[in-house]
C-alpha cells in the first residue's frame, strides 16, 4: 500500500535529536517508528501503554525518590531477590 498521508507534529529539538539517535541504533527511521506506534494503536484500539494519573502513594514515592528519601539499597541482585522473597 502506498503511503501518502502526512502527519505533522511539533516537539522540542532535544526530544527529536535524542529519539532519532535511539531509532538509528534500532535501525529504523522516525517515520517507521511513528508507523509502528500507529499500527499498535490500531491493533490495540488505544495507546500501547498505560496512561494513568498517579495516586497519592505513587506521587509521594516519586517525590521521595527525587529527593533521595526513604530509598532501599541492596548489596546485590541476589540480596534484592532474597529480601523480596523471590
């Protein structure tokens, strides 16, 4: 099928440059990435990821993490799994 529809969108130069570097590493163009996104939206009949407004507990955890408060550290991945009961 011939691709003739045009989409125009504005973004910051930094976001464009950063994402283009990522797409280059993935071996795809920005147009291909947009088409992948649109195909996923069509297939799922919605966004291909969750979009939610964070609740109070999540907002507090995000604020704490930004401020370096209430963080838990582990000596290793094995230590983490052990403490998580995995």
